[in-house]
DNA sequence: ACCTTCAGGTGTACGGCGTACACCACGTCC
DNA sequence: GGACGTGGTGTACGCCGTACACCTGAAGGT
């Protein structure tokens, strides 16, 4: 039995479950936990589409009454967030044995494969008001790769946005749109906490015109980002044209 | 009668409303029509968010019972399609007095402005199973611009996809995912009908490996499209890096 | 002037959704 | 043995989209 890695809680009791079997209910069904619920939700979305993922039908598939799910996820939004986390967790992390371009390519294509395995995921990711931790992990990994190639902070930042729409769709903001705490000390603490896990994101935010300690969450200059990516594409298209590009096949 | 006679007052005598204005109901409310409904839906989405657009609240805002809306739109999906049409209709069409790159840039930025005015629109556009006519209009216009610059059909097609994610988000398929008719004659007629309005789209589909008369709707080689755009971006980023790019500001 | 027609608006009702709240069945620990 | 916490249950509420039958008033034919 695989250790339910993501679900381990501080209060995990030294669970005396006899003979290694999970405790069973009167009906003989294995006990639910958050991981089982999320996995079932992802499977249901994969096979029946995201619209089929209702608390009621998900519960039915697990042989349980709808309200039972609320013991494991706070509400449906948290369920969706958990599903996103599961999918994003499938993306390969950066490697260290490749140059930045190859590594980046691998990460983006890995992300694409993950999203193709779960076609409902892009829409769900975009519909979430704030990015989940693993989404930030991935973003940070991509930024780290760019920085490792010697790109400046602003260029890495722009490149991130340019690539973003390839990976995440129409994502415009990676930082939570919720306003940061008013109290400067509290805000600094928040930034520090983020920097511990996502150093490149914080660096990028700080270097792109928004002072991380004062305006995190203010968003960056979208228009400049957009035009950078647009001109990148236009220039590239023109270049391909000049070079007499023809389809590979 | 496109004149929306919104001026009727409750005190208006029933019977002959003056000078061709729309008839008023007993309550003095102007009669609904499809345009009024769609416009109200867009306004509601703009001001209260797309989640606030329910048939019930939309009807309430119009001073009407929910079921009254169904006399003007078949169902909620059609309402959403109509809202998309309204937004996409705001995009500036191509000009003829600019070179292809400038024209393209203008069109894309115009599309972006339209979508920024209606932030709910990208998600709705992507959620629709098939593109609406005006979406196809816009796509065709972009393709025409690329072709007018002398780009080959396949290159224009690839460029379209590369740019697509900038404008439409994660759009992967522009052709309806619904299977085309079985009967070859019927299919040929469908293609001909499409070619009349969207010649560049049909040309592009035909030139990109899928024979328009036999496999319209089969989709194109997504992976190749994706990698083309990805490498465009990667090469462009590398080039900016080599050139010592710094932010404009 | 009468009658028909019909587009537009109403009222009622149904099934599905997310979920608040009270409750109960356990296994665990003092 | 009793208190307690965890996980599952049952009921109920207020939203949602929309099917269906109905009404109403103006338009048009005769």
C-alpha cells in the first residue's frame, strides 16, 4: 500500500489498523481520505468530463452520501483546487543535466502531456481565482531554468509570460489577485515565506517593477508583457518566412 | 426596426404608440428582443461577473419572468454564444493600408482590448464547444492578413496557432469538434458554404495536411503546431538574450 | 366588424446542484 | 466506563436551467 504522501496530517495517530487493512465501515467499504476523494474526482473528470464532477455523483461513485465528502474537502472549490494539484504534480521537474533551453522545452512539453491526459484541467486551472502551490512550484521551476541560462530577471520574467499562455492558457496573473495584508510587517513575513519556497517568483516580481515588499499582488505591466510576447511571435514568424520555412514532414 | 424605443412610460395610453416605436407591454416596459437580451447579459457579466448571469437574474434585471427569455434565446448556451458574438464583434477588422505585420499587430491588440473590456469573455469563448461565426470571421481575417504578406499556407496556419493562444487562450481547435456529415456530397457542400465566408480558413485546413473535403473537423497535428510555437518563443527569447535585451522603460 | 392567428409574456413545476445543520456510530484514551 | 474526536448519515433550503400549459393583445384577412 503506497503511503498517502500528500495527505499526512500532523495528528496522524500511530494507527492501529489490524493486519494492515484500512479500517472498514459496516458496509465493508474502505475509509475515505482526502487523497482517495481527489483521485476519484480526477478519474471521474477524465472519464465523464468535468461537468460530471458534482459532489453528489462523486459521492455516489465512492458509495457514500454527498455530505460525507465535506469531511475531506471544505467545499467544491477546494475539491477543484485539489484536482489541479494532482494534475500539476504529474509535471516533470527541471533537470540539472541539460542546458536551459532543452530543460525548458522538456518541462513545457511535460506540462502539455499532463494537461492532455486531463483535458478538463486547463479550464479548471484558469477558473481558479488564485494559483495553487504546485502551480507556483512549476512556475518557479521554469523561472529557475531561465535564470540558470543567464537570462536577466526581467527577461526571464517576460519570457515566463510569453511562454505562460502556451502552458496555462490565458493566465494573466500568477500572483494571487487577493489583496495582500495591510500591515507591512505581516506583508514582509508573507513575502519571506513565499521566497522560501518560490525564490525565483519573488525575485521576478521584485525585479519587474513591483516592489515585492510593498506591492505584491499589484500585478505587473500586462500590456508590456503582452506586447513583448506578441512581438516575439511576430518577429519569429517573419524570420521563418524570410528563411523559407516549410513544414518538417 | 433596429430603433430600440426604450422611452415608453407607464402612463402611455395603450394602443397606438407613436411613430413606429416598439409596442409596450401593459407594464409600460419596452418589448424585448434578442439584441436587448444579449446586451443586458453582457452588461450584467461586465458589472457583476459571469457567475451572476443566470437566466433568472438576467430576467429580473429586465423586469421580466425568467421563461420570457426563452422566446429570444433557445437556452443558456445560445445566450452565451450570443454574448461571445457581441464581444468578438467589437474587434477591429483588418485594414488594407498597412503591411501585414502592422495590420496583424493592430488586430491582435484590438482583440485584446475587447477581451479586457469583458474579462469573462476568454473563459466563455473557450468553454464553447464550437466557435461562433464571428470568431471564425476574426480568425479568417488574421489568416488573410498573413497570406497577404506572402506567407505560405502552412506557415500562415502555424503562425495562426502560435498567435492563437495569445488571443483566445488555450484554444486548440478552431474547427468544430462535432463530426462532419457522413455523406461526401453533403460534406462538400458544407465545405463550399464555409469557403464562401471563410476562404482562408478552408484553405488553411486544406493545406495543413487535412483534406478539406474529406477530413474537415479531424483537427490538425496539434503536437507539430505546439512545437512550432514553442520553438518560435524559445528562439526568440534566446535571441533577445543574445542581443542584450533590457526592458523598454 | 368580426374572427383567427400568433409572437411575447406568465405561472407552475421538476429535477439537479452545493451545502448548512443536526445527528449518530464508532474506536481511542483518560 | 465515560468523554471525545473522527467519519458517515439524513434532512432541508435556496439556487439553477427549463419543459409545458396557459394567457393576452395586436395584426391581418374577410
